[in-house]
C-alpha cells in the first residue's frame, strides 16, 4: 500500500488529494473505481505478461487514465473543486491503484 516502491504516488500528491477531499471522494465511490482498476489491471497484465514481465503500477495507470478522464462522477467532482488541470486524473488514478493494488493483484492471481 502507501509507501510501496512500486507505487507511483508521492507523499506530496497524496497530501494534495487529501486537501482536495479526493481521498474521501474515493472512499464514497470505492466500488466504481475498484471495477475500473480491475479492468485496467487485467488489460495491462495480458500485455505485460506476454513479454514475461511483472505487472507494475506505471503499466496499469496507462490503461486506467482514458476511462478516468471520461468518467462523469470524477469529472463532476473535479469541476466542482475547480481542479481542471489534467494531472488531477493521473494523481487520482495513482491514488486508486495505491489503495487497491494488493487487492486487485491478489484477485487476479487467484483467477477472480
């Protein structure tokens, strides 16, 4: 989880997300973002494992960003907070993966 070297989220980004109340927002919509993260993980896993490489956060964030950028719940929240810079999507995506990485990686390795 937080502090793992495979995680792309920095302490500064985590604090910015907390200040913007996006960590609470994630908690409120956890199941939505869990489903999105699982799909991105599975997509990335199929490509990366074909090359006999381990799946990493930085691989999965590339698959997670496009759906996050069009997902209406997140877009509305960012607009409400006037957080219109594109980096907020990546920060939020990294936070999602930070929070869910062990769970989605374990679910995937168990076949479910």
